[in-house]
């Protein structure tokens, strides 16, 4: 039985390298509908993708909503029970969607199922309690975990009682950990699958692949990593515990920023300035406002 008609794949892009995006789409079963949220006003992108693929609908968000905001928009436009969140820099194994179909046919009891990497050295899941022993994979290739990576997420929308799936206060990093944590707190089931195999390039889903934006994208990543780290810790403990846990990183970022300024290392100085700035902004309660402005030119 083909249950893939009840599945929509959502791919959020932002000026993504075409070859990387094409490789992702080409690895998706052609019978599955795809929504591509392009976080810009790039009408050329929309026309090119929709002319090339008859199972892809492109929605232009008009601005960079980030990972969480873009996926929330895509989920709101989906008409199927099941949604597969996909980064554009993911390539799916040839039997990936056959295995997805098997889970849907069995009506497996899950809120989220995450993938495994073909590179077995990299784990795609984890526990919020570092001392917790995770179970073994069962006969269906499933193992219950606390969180899974956000590059590929199979969601049963009927089992997730959330108005907004992703917390849009996060622009980058920790979005999937936060979603998994909220689902677990409400009794939902998070699994990783040994049968859903993918290759993930990592940090290739946006304009970051363009060498001329190397410093700016590194600044973006470092700024948001620190902003999101504090916000996440504060959300699940309290302000003062989060502050105490991040004081060391705050001090090291400031010291290294000064050090590399004095020794004229522009790249390192920029990176640690971004870390210090992102953390300070999060500590004083400012939103995750930083964007790479030149990418909008």
C-alpha cells in the first residue's frame, strides 16, 4: 500500500546552491509532494524549480525566517498528516521512502522519527540526561531517544499538539532539541531509525557555500550559536542558572576577541566578536536579530 500520498516533504532554502538542492530533490521519491520555502523574494528560483519538478511547489516567504520560521510556514501550507522536514543539503538513500512507507503503513506510534547517518561514526540522536542509557533498536529499526538531529525529521502532526511547531525565537541552532523536549514533556514519542539512512553535507543549505561570504557566514553561525545556547538553557532552567553556566564562554570570547584584535587576526577577531555579541544580546533579552546583511544585496 502506498501511504506516501499522505506525506509532504518541506525544504527550507535561502539562496541555496542549485546543485546541492537538486541532489536533495532528486533523491526524494517522485510520488511525494514537496514544498520548498525559499526565505527570500527570489522569483527566478521559484520559476526554475517549479518548471524543473512537477511535484515541487515553491513558496517565497519574502524575508529570511530562519529554519524554524520557514518550517512552520511549510507545515501550515501542508495538507497531509505526515510531514518530513528536510535540509536542502541532505541526500536520501534509495530505499529511504520505502522504509518511511512501511512505518506509515504500520501506523507506528510516534511523534517524530529521525534518521541515521550513513557515516556510522556520527550519531544523529542523543539524551538530555548524559548518564541515561538509551535502548537498543527494535525489530522495526526504531529506538526511543530524547532528541534527534534536525536535518531530517518525520513528523506525525496528529501526535504533536503544538500551535507552532518550532519556537521562532530561535533563528539558528537548538530548534529541533527544543521541539523534541517540548514533545517529550507532553508524553510524545521521539525515535531514531536505523533504516532511514541519509548523507548530510552540513552547513551547505544556504549561501554559506559561496566563498565570498565565508567570514560573514561564520559570524552568523557563531553569533546565533551563543545566542541560542543561552536562550535554550534559560528556557529549561532559569536565567541565573543559564548565566552561571555561560560565564566562562562569555569571558573567553571577550579575552580572545581582544587578543586577536591586538595581533591583527581579522578572521579570529570577527569570530570571537560574534560569539561575545550573540551571548551578550541573549543575556540582556534582545531577540536573535543578527543577519548577514550583504546577502540581501
